[in-house]
C-alpha cells in the first residue's frame, strides 16, 4: 500500500511539472561580463535563457553553455511591452545584475535586484542572438 501511495505521489508531481512547462521558449544571449541573478554571480559567456510558466508564475532558467552552470530566476512583475528579445542589466560600482528579461513575444519581465543594485548608474541591454519555441 505504501509503495502504491508513493508511486501515485511521484506520478502526480511529474504530471504537474510537465503541465507547468507547457509554455516554454528560449533565447541565446552572449553576456561579456559577470552579473548577479537570484543571489548567484554568473560568469561571462554564452547563455541559453528558457522561459517557463509554472502555476502562472513566469520563471527563467539561465544556463551558461560554456561552464554548464544553471540558475533559476522568478519574475517579480510582468510588463505588457513589446520589443526584441533581450536581457537588461543594471550596473553600478558593485557590478551588474540582471534586471529584466524581454521574451520578444510575451512581454517584459522584471526580476528582483540585489540590495546594492537599485542605485545603479547604467543600464545595459543585450539583444538575443536567436529565439525559438522549446519543445
């Protein structure tokens, strides 16, 4: 009985994960500087940014394809603005932090910034090299 209950719980979690990833797209971006996102410092390099919606909450998985280092970021706010797919960084004396993700199709998403970043002095936009719908 215990095995059946565990199997059913695992199946339910797996189905929820698949349903949560139904709306997915990705973009490739070359970032020439280190930056912070979700409390983690990411190295310069080529990134694959995957957009996922889990229970209505937009999430982004950034994978450094050079080092194979991933990080997951949740959007704090959605903006209904159209524009090309890109990442927007806020930079200051303490370095750069990922501030926004523009998907090119679903609008712009604001991310939570580290405490040092709100007084940033510069904004840097990096347009995506390519975008595609994930399978």
